[in-house]
C-alpha cells in the first residue's frame, strides 16, 4: 500500500529532528524513547504501510547509531554500537508493527459497531410473555384488547404475513388433500 504523502513527510521530518536533537545533546542524554514519537505517528496515520514502517524503523536506528558514533561516544568494542543499533531496530520494528495492529483492530471494531448499530436500528423484536387465547389464538395487548395474531405481530415488528392453508386444515375444512 502507498503511504500518504503528508504522513511520510511529517514522519521523516520528525525522525530527522529527533536524530538532530540526539546528536546535538551528545552521548550523555538518551533520546531512545523520543524516536517512538515519529514512528508511532507514521504507523498510526499511515495505516497498511508495514514496509514504510519498517523503513522508518531502520532509519531511526541508523540515525541513533550515527548520533551515537559522531558525538564521540566510544564503546569497549566497536561491535557493541552495532549490537545496540540492531537491538533498537528490533524494538522499533516491534513497536511500529504493534501500533499498526492496534490501529487495525480499533478500525475493525469501529466498523463492526457501526454495522451492529445499523442492524439494531432495523430490528424490532417481540419479547416477553404473550397472552394468547387457547381457542382462537388472539393475543391480548397492554390495554386488555384482543387482536388477531397477524395484527398484533404486524404492529410490533417488521414481519408481514401471507396466508395459505396447511395440508391438515385443507383436509379438515374441505375434506380432501392437496394434489
């Protein structure tokens, strides 16, 4: 997927700004957590752009590595700087992918809630006990009036009725079976 142009530009600007701050403050102040701000921005607003999030994570790790090396910070072994950069890269990638996953799940939840709200608005449900006559099958309403079952259900739901005669009633009423 394509990264929205504005999101990419802002993410790059913020990454370079944090890298510049990291460089200008020297090795005594750690800016590791501040790299997450542009990475989170890019991951959240550039939804579906895992490749770009990985590229931004690599850039953040490289900026940190450059700021760390060019400010005069020395390790007991040169490989430690590479190890730290790799560890930061893995952390940046993990965090950006998790942010993208959370964003995706929230969007999906929002979509499901909207669908549920639309479905709930369309549904009328009959619930509770319906007092029904054992003989004629009329239903008594809240005002103690008796109604044909079709009228009662039709007024309280979206159901519509069509009429026919079942095979048993056909025999009982007319004395013959449907052929």
